[in-house]
C-alpha cells in the first residue's frame, strides 16, 4: 500500500472532519502528497500535527470554482465532504441533500475538466437502511424506505452520490471505488454519535439514580444491533 501511494497527489474533501483527518494522516504516513478541502466546521485542530505537511484549502464543497481549484493538479480524489449528525437529518434535510448532490456533482465535473481519472467515494452503510439479511452483501438493494421521513436524507444523498459516481466513472474515469463504512468510532469523533451519546446518557442516569438499577430509555426494542469499526482499522 505504501509503495502504491508514495508520491501520489491526492485531494481529500472533508479533510478536517473526523474520518477525513484520520485518512489524511494515514495517507501521509504512506508517502502521499495531500491537499485537503474543507469548510473547517470542526476547526483545523484535527490536522494540527499534520498541518505543515498538508496543503489545506478552506472552502465550500458546493462552490464549483473552489472545488475545481482544489482538484487541479491532483491525481486522485477521496471524496468525504458531507453533513453528518442526526439533528441535521431532521432539522435541515434540504441542506444535507444540497451538500450531497452539489458536492458530488462539483467533484465529478472538476475531475472531468482537470482530467483526473481516479475517484474514491466514501459512502455509508446507511444506503441499505433496512437490509433483508445481516451480514449484508454489497449487492443488497439500496433503499429509501420513506421519502417523507427527513431521517433518510442522509442515506438518500449517499445513494444519489453513488449513482453519480458510478455513471460518471463508467464514462470518464479509469477507476471509481466506493466504500460503505459502518459506524466508524474513535478519538475526535465528537459527542453527537451513538457511543458518546450512550456514555453521556448513562452518566446522567447514574447521577439521577445513584442506587439500584438504572432506567435507561432507548429507541426500539433493545434487540437491534449495530456494526462498528475503529477509525484506525477503517483507514488501513
């Protein structure tokens, strides 16, 4: 892997996010030359140990001029820029979809214009929603169970991104790779995801009920399962 990536010029969109920043560090360790594009909503602290080794562009993935500038001169694009967080899915589904669709289109159009023929899209297990079988095959249907439920804006946007990447890739790219991670966790993930939320809620419950069994409210029946992957394992 290191030999394959050594000296390769790679743009990581969403490069200061939780997964993006870890990926940037992993690619640097493999010898790649990295440019990062992000609106820095999480701040640059995620790249603080690697800032001197990364060319960083602060900008909006929805701006085609910014994206084309970022893509220019690159050999490969790792596209991660997206909006995450359940509160956004419910409160701003139109923004989630705007970033998904405009961001993907801008990246693809910039790649075509700048003759970049290698794309890796980080999608999500959310494209499966309610799979018929677990473990789930990559050939399982991609679904949006209810278009009226804003919760599915995230997974729906990922499905659209995959469709765009596959069909542009078929015509314009030498390689199009899509990965669908399941619930990546680890340091710097932020407090809005399921593992830290469980910890915060358990702490609150234990404070309110210092003696005896805890009453802990959950969604669903309690029989549901989730697959998790540690950030370092995903980056490898």
